[in-house]
């Protein structure tokens, strides 16, 4: 549906195949997904102006999300994310506003390195907190840059 | 009450009736107290599924909370305070009983215990000389979206 959406209406995926021909695997048990984009600025001020002048430098990108942990249940998605985190395997993530199989779904697509911890509150569900940071990645010898991806 | 609430309430009933407590009473699952206030005489116990709430737990699941009320009622005689004290101790005993266990027969987890004393209600105490004590057990269960 078009218009304002809630976080629960969004979709988070990881790519289990290649950038050129992706297989987007849904991270269904995600909680509170947050994509961050930071930018550095260089100071290019001079006497020409009374105002400080900045020029955009490099972009930084991060992703954080909670994952609702289940004991004694086969969870192939968690198993895959955990393995990628422990092995520091660059993983392409798609932070989408709609299903990947629906044309027109949009969002940032970028290679990330994953790390995670686990919160065990006394009276609430156990939550694995994943922190992700954009990392360099190559495919077929070419660097894969983050982009705003629209499904077709 | 929903099917899961009935399951949890039934598990609480079974657990209570199998327990060794200081007072002898058979608990039954009810929608409302089975006896009218004016008819209560001997110690009576009932278990009612009082409320149910659901909150988003993740994009794929909801966390449900179920309030199960364990009610204890008895008509007191001439020494209201002394009798009421003993019944209040029994209500506390029931609450303490569940602090160390989760009823079997349900995958829901016990997360909170409240003691409620509606004896301030004139209708119970002054009109019917009735002691009423309630232990509210709150259970939590995460259910995946189907």
C-alpha cells in the first residue's frame, strides 16, 4: 500500500547468492531495524566568507537490528547470520520498504560485516542484537558500492 | 476466553488441585464466580482468565500476555479480622506457591504475580460478610504469525 508505513511493514534481507544474481533471504524475526548514514566534512573555510564552509567527505553506513532468539527451534536464518558474524564474511544486506519479490520495493543495498551480542532480560524475550558496518567487497574483480536498490 | 487462555487456566487449576496447601479447597475453572455473593459460605476457589493482551514482539511474531485470576472467597463469622488474616495468609501462600514453579501443560511462561484485595468493596465485606482475595498470574507466550 502507498503512504506512511510502520517499521513492522518493512523487510530486511541478506543475500545468500551473488550481487549480480541475488537470492534475498528474509530476516523475519527482526526487531527494531535501524540504518544509519554518517558523513564526514572537510573544512574549506577562508577569509572570503564569514561563514565556515564545509565540503562533504566520505560516507559511512551502518545497520543495527534485534533478532528474537528461540531456544530449541531450527532457525536457518539465525544460523546463517551467526556464522557470517563469527567468520567476518561480508554479507550483502537489503533494507527494503516492501517484499523483494514485489516490483517497486526500495531500499539501501550494501555489503556489511556483522557482529552480534545477546541480551537476556529477566522478564522479556531474549534478543540477539546485530551491529553491521559497511565493508569493502568485490565481485568479479569489481568493487560493489552501496546503492539505493529498486526491485523489478 | 480464548483457547490458549482456557489451556493456561486449566493448567493452573490442575496444578492447584494437586498441590498440598494449608487449606482444603477444590478449585474450578470459571467464566464468572459460580456462586452469587450472598450464597458463598464455605471456602471457595475459582480460576478465571481475566484478560489477554497482545503486543508486537518482532516482525514475525506477537507476544501475548494472559492474566489468570485465582479467587478465594469465604464468609467470615464474628471475628472478622482474625478470620480475614488467616484467609489473607492463604492467598499469599498461593502466590508464593507459584513463585517457584510454572504450571505444566502450557508453554506460556509465568512473568508476574499480583495480589488483589477487593475487600474495600462494600458489597463484599459489609453486605455479605465476605472475604475475597485474588492472586493474578500473568503469563507470556510469543506466537509466530501464521
